[in-house]
C-alpha cells in the first residue's frame, strides 16, 4: 500500500502540467498580485501580501487536490489498471485510501512553495503559533476537493475528466474568492460564496492570520462538504467498478 502511494505521488511529480499549472502558476499569480496590492491592508488590518499568500496557497492546494485525483483516476479506470488493482490482495478501501493519501501528499508542494515565496520574497512574518494551524487547515481542508476529484474520475472518461476538473476548479476558485477579494462581491454573490466549500476552506486561513482562530462555522461547512462528496465518491467508485 505504501509503495503504491509512493508510485502514485512520483508519477504526478513527473507530470509537467502538474508542475506548471498547479505548482508554479499560483506562485506567479501571488507575485503579480502582491506586487500590486501587497502594501495595502484588508478590513482586518492584515497586509494583502499575507492575505494573498493564503488565497494563492489555498488555490494551489485546491488545484493540486483535484488534478491529482480526477485525471489519474479516470485514466486508470479507462486503461484497465483499476481492474488489475482489484485482482491484487489490496482491498477496495485500501485503493481509495491510497489514492486519497497520494493526492494529499501532492497538495504540499504548491502549498509550501507559495508560503516560502511569501516569506522570502514578500517578507511575510508570522509566529509559529499561526503558521502551524494555518498550514494544517489549508492541507487537511482539501479533503472535500480530493473527494470531488475522485467522483469526477469515477464518472467521466479520461478525456472528459480533465476539462471537467479544471472547470470545477476554476469555478470553485472564483466563487470562493481565491482570485478576487470576497469584499468585492455583491451581497447575492457573497451569500452564494459562503455556501461553497472553497470560500469556507480559504476563510479558515484568512481567519487564522487575522488572529480569530478556526471558525466553527467554517469547520462545519467544510466537514459537511467533505462527508457529502466523500460519500458520493465511494458510491460512484463502486458503480464504476461494477460496470468495469
């Protein structure tokens, strides 16, 4: 099981699309936006260089979690690799858990790289007591998006899974305020945003850097989305394996 997880992670790390669009792209966006707005502060008095770091780290982690789960899962199902795994001693739950763990590992490069750039290039300085809950929240909070990626990969072909994952990823980033400050939304869009897992996920980070801790409402919404999407992923996986 550990060897399988390692193989999955290494395969994605060799993927140029993953390295460019998932790892490098959030860093470039962060540097551009921080260069324009970095010296300003938001309504909580937090410098935009810090708030933007959280937004871009969240976007990179969201993108990594979906792209490292949806597309490989669909490819393996379509090529018959999933059928081969099913006849190995690995139980079905172990296959899903391994995919989940591999996707969670692949979240870390983008998440950590944006944070390092924030410290080295933009001079972001946070106490250890802020960094630890911030990074843990942004890492573990990607579980609903991994589940969504697995659901997409269990439903669509490899050719369709990639655009579907990208459209979902961009829609979640926009609705969640990861590319534009949530304060810029109108009342209707703000209300819709607060129902999305991406906004609540990013708000975990924004609340931590504002010194407000981890809001219970955000944890509940992210957790509820995680349970719902996780149940959907398991159901769709079982249906896909029965059909195959």
